[in-house]
C-alpha cells in the first residue's frame, strides 16, 4: 500500500489481530493498524536482532513527520546509536538543541560579549547534525567526524577549534548544572587542532595609496571612509560599523565605544584627520537619506548596520594587489605605525583598548629600519668611549677577556700579581 493520507485514513481493521503495512518509500517505516488506533513504528536490526521503536499515532503524526523521524533514526543507526535507547534517554536528557537554546545561550548572553558568535557557530556547524540528538548519545567518534567533515570542506583550523570549544562548553555547563544524563566534557575526548599563529600583515604607505585608489572606485560609497576610519583609529570593524553620532565629542576629539569586546566601554582619542572624514560622511547621509542617520556608517539601503562588507572589500584589495590583506590588519597597521615612530607600547595599549600588554606586543610590529635605528642608538653610546680607550685600542687578548669576566677588585689583584712577577715568570 502506498502511504498517502487518503489511503491511511481509509484503511481499517475489524479484527483483534494487528495488521502491518510497510512504507515502500521509506524502508523500516511501518503503520500498525489496530482496531482503534493507527501507529507509525520504525523497525530495524540491532546487532543482528530485530527491534522497533514507536514513532507516534496517525493522524497526529503525518506521513511526512513519520518519514522525517525514520530518517533521523537511520542517521542514529549509522552513528552506532540504538534508536530505542536514544528515545528513552531523551525523556530525561535534553537534546543538544534544547540545551543550547534553553540553557547555554541565556547563560552566554549574561556573561559573554561574544555570545552572537556562539549562536552563529551553533546554527551553522552544530545544529544541522546534532540538534535532535540527546546529549548523552554524543560520542567521541561523532566529534571526530565534525573535524573530518569541516577539514574536507576546507575550513581553517581556527574555525574548527571554535566549533570544538563551543561543543565542549555545552557539556561543561550541562555537567556543572547537574543536568541529568549530560556527561563530562572529558568523555568526548575533544582535542583542538594545531593552529600556528599567522604572521601579522601590515600595510605600507605605498600599499595604502594603491588600496585607496581602488576604494575610490568601489560601488559601496562608504567603504573608503570606513577603511580610512579604521586605519586612523585602530578600531575593530564591528566597533566602527555600530558607531553612533551621539558617541562622538568633537570638542574633546573623543569617541566613546559603549560596548567593547571585553564587555565594558572605552574612550578613543581621535586625530584631527578624523573630522574631515566624518564631515564627508555626514554630507552623504543628507544626500542619500535627507537626514542624519543614528549610525555613522549605516547601510543606506536598509538603514541597518552592514552585515557584511566582504565582497566590496575583497574586490578592492584584489584590484590593489593585496588579496591576503584583512580588514583587521588595518588595526595591526595602526599599532605598527605608532610603535615605529617612537610611541611607547603602553600608549599603544591604551589607544587599542587592550587589557593585556601581551596582546599589544603581538599587534606592534617594528620595521627592520626602526630596529636598525635602535641598534645605532647603542652604537652611539658606546663607540666613542671604546675608541678613545687605550686599553681597548690594542688589548692583549687574555687580559681583554679577563677584564670582561672579572670584577674590578679581582682584576686589580691579578694586575698587581702581574706587576710583581719576575722577568722569567713573565
């Protein structure tokens, strides 16, 4: 019998015996017809033994619902999970999807400024495979399969590790809250991939000229002003795209960022070069919208912050001959320009809003020319005294080495001993 709504509604059973029909379109899916009820059931082999699990009653469960559930059970079997045990476990243990939306995400929104990244990571990489799987049915093999699949799809190690970290965080929180059936994170044997730190990219003055020549031709009229703003403030892209006019004080030349990556707020000191850029952007607001939008760099078509600048940015950087240049490299370049012109690392840390000086050191790149100039400073201090020293002009090698290795008293004692030595001893 073909499984159609009309056929299933029409079939009846007036006997005391159970009548079973198998869906030709979904092997394993059956309809059990009793005198008063019609139930969908999924039959399968588990270690050579026939087993079954009830899906639900018709018509409360439609044919499409039953087939979708049967497909889910087939996926569990492929992953080495018994559908019957999985169903029993889900009565007390939440699925990955239930736990994420009901417990993890509210927790992350309270304590993590980057919770939106967690949400995006879950939706794109975890939910498609594990949303309906009970947390106590997740196995280390399935975790390895995530890594293999993402690697085959050419995801970077950093992205894969972000998925693994989030996956582990779900189980850490679940176990901490003593959610029934949720195992410890260690049970999943999560191992992050090696992810060597990439060499930082800095933009030179010549490259800046080429880039802005291409940005001037961009179809996005705001892009060159956004890039200029990033390069002159060292701000993060997200901070610039959510900047509001009300956050700027042009009298004190400061920009207050109300919500930073670290969760607090910070104040950015602006150079005089920022104001002409913002004046131009302000005029564009009036020309495009007839008024000043709340956001400094809004998408003029939607009135909302830009979701993605990638296409316009990617085209401009490739045309300029810098396909590897990231927008975040503008922040690195800002720090590099300061350090190479003598600004202290502590001032750079403050301008970038880093909580840790270690992070600032990673951003601050000293050019070879700057390092050579620094080496010349030491040369200027010591060259003249060394050249005018008679002892240094032509030292006897043993005495010269000895003078470097011993203190003044010891050297004096040695010299006195040498002075009293007999000619034969010398």
